[in-house]
C-alpha cells in the first residue's frame, strides 16, 4: 500500500513522518481508528507538559530498543524545546534533569523492568505531580510500550532521514524572515491586504509542509481555506481577522483526530511570515509568498 492509498484524513499525518506505521495499521482500519483516538488524546487532552511527554516517549524507545519510536519522536522532542544536547544525554544515560523529569524517567525504567513503580519512584512522583497526572504518565508509558512491541514485532521500518536508535538529528528552527520595504509600519498597516492565493511553508522538525492559502477579507474578517496538495486535504479557515498588516486565523482538523491550529502572521506586500501553533504539539515558523491576488 502507498501513502496515496490511505484515507484522506490520514494522509496529512503520514506527511510529517509516521507513514510506515499508518501503512501497516491500514490493514486493520478498525484498530487504527481506535489507536489514533487513544494516542491523540494524550496530545490534545493531556495534562502533563509536551516536553515531559516527549522525554518519556524517547526513554521508552530506548528501554524497548524500538528504533521507530525513537526516530519519529526525536523531531517531536525538538519541537517541544528539548535540546539536541539533552537528547544525546538521554541516549547516554546521563543528563541533569529536574526532580520532576527525573521522576518520570525513573517511572519509565521501573515499568520497562518489572511493570511496577518502585516506592522511591512513587514518592518522587507524588512530590511533583497530581494523582491525575500520575495516572496519565503510567498510561502513556503503557501505550508506548505497546507500540514498541507492535513496531518491533512487525518490523516496521523507520522512514528515511530519521535518526537511528540513540542518535540525534541536527535541527535549528528557521528564524521568521523579516522583509523591509522602506515604508513605515503605519504605511504598511494601511497598504497591506491579505486577499489572494498564498504559497506557504510550515517548518516542522520532521518535515517542511507546503500549503496553499486562499484568503478573502471583508471589513476586518478573513475567510478562505488551506490546502495540502500532497495529501489532497483542504480545511476551511475560521476565526480569521485582519488588523492592518497582521493576520490571524484558525484551521481545525476533525479527522483522524481533532487538532486546532492557530496562525499568526505579518504581511509585507506579497510576503507573509509568522508562527503556527498546534495545540499539544508546539509552535513553528511559517512564511510564504502571494502567487495571485483576487
């Protein structure tokens, strides 16, 4: 099966790196739907921080010798602010962690050793986390232990370009470009218009996404759509607003899981740049140029 044969709602997920696991799970679509719903709840509804979640997953990948899990979550960890040095330290069994993070890493070690938290680990956890957060941490570890067994047993191969088990990857988030035109800010705010077709690039550590924004403004409101042509997916723009040369809007995915994405950009003639925030995942730079004006 090829990525193009996946259901429309899964092609966007495959586009940022997890294509091989989806292609494998596609042989049991009912299980894939349940797996995605449960896994994405940790992202969209989780109470522990994104950084803690990604450190935990990397530790599970190491303890279960799951190259696929490690390789696909190094970019995720980088996107939540974990540094390349911290990833290297985690792989080496070193590093200087906060008491709360050390407790979580200890919990991973305990559960991967004998499926039970030690008294020492439990004491450290209760000093740093609520009861609800501890339940979430235990279930999160269990979910990724299950995934590791599935991935290792079925021999799911890591995608090209991903780091091997225990390895890091070079990544430096692109600085949001700033163009100067010689006009004052006030002039730019008066003259800028968002209407038209924009070719955007959204920079994620796993992959750069190329998107097309169709934008129409009216009395400070913005409507339109964003299309990922490679995935064959189009979603409408909502909550759009234009204030001078600043544009903000939201795009919402409902399948295969709910995801709210907010965009905040600044227009400079036919150039736009800014930040995109994906709830539960992180914030990333984007930029683009206008290819046509309505």
